[in-house]
C-alpha cells in the first residue's frame, strides 16, 4: 500500500531563514505580541485550514527567533548601535531612522554610546525643466533628491568617506490641474526619500567594522 504524501503547511507571510547557528551574536527581533494575538483571533474565526496554517506559522516564528530567524528583506547589519548626526530635514531623517530600526539598529542619543556615527549632509531637492509645450511653458520636469553621507567609528576613524546618493523622478505638468500636480510632486519627493533611505541602509550593511580605516 502506497504511503500517503505528507501535506505541508506554509506560512501566509514571506519568511526567510538564516542558516547561522543558534545563539549567534545578532538574534532576530521577537514577534510583536499584538501581531500574534491578532493571528489568534483570525484563527478562531477562520476555517480549519486557515487555523492550522496560522498556528504553525506562529509556532515556527517563536521557535526560530533565537536561531537567526528574520523577515525576508531584513539586512544583517555589521553594527547594532548608531549615532545619527544630522541637523536638517527632520521628516527625511525620520525615514532614515525608521529604516535603520527596521533592520535592528538602535539609535543612541550620545556618540560615545554608539559603535558608529552616520553623518548626513547636503540634503537637496531640485527641479529642472525637461521639455516645453507649444506656448513655451514647462510641460515636463525632472525632480532630483540628493543626500551625502559619511560613516565613522566612535573613535573618529573613517569607515566610509563621503559619498552621494541621488534619485530622480520625472513628472508632467498641467496648469489646469495645479492642485493634483502639486500633490503628485509631493508624493514623488516622499517616494524618493524612502528610496534614498533604503539605499543608504543597504550601503551601510556592506561596511566592515573590523576592516582598515578608509583614507
């Protein structure tokens, strides 16, 4: 008699598992209790298949939390405590801080409490005309957002010399829809800031703390 195939249950979330051994120096962040409680409420109201899937997903999450488990997309940062050195554009800085925290980095209030100092400067927004209509008015613009950054150890030695990140978006202009276009432009600038924040964190993830000081 042929054996019945074993049915596998997959989590509805998109997980990835680090193959590092348990007890590594960078444990994954624990599952938020309110999130798990919400899953339990769904289990009580859903069908049998949904309940099984969510139960197994929750148990797997708690069981693997100490073994290098993390959400796909979360980076393995080389440092866990950072000092953010910036004095302008609070909204943009909050986006960068949020990306760092998502990836397990704690932001400190004092430089001497951090492993690295991330200096952010020359944050700019620009808008250039790309094309004109028959009346000689702007028909299309190119939006540009730039950020310069540098990274140092707590002792002041340079880990990453000053580099620039630039992101561009194009937008058409219609003077009959001024409000809508203003809202679209604001949305594109927010999108560019999010893009830059993500690019910055990916670059920071590639830093080697134990490498030689950069020139």
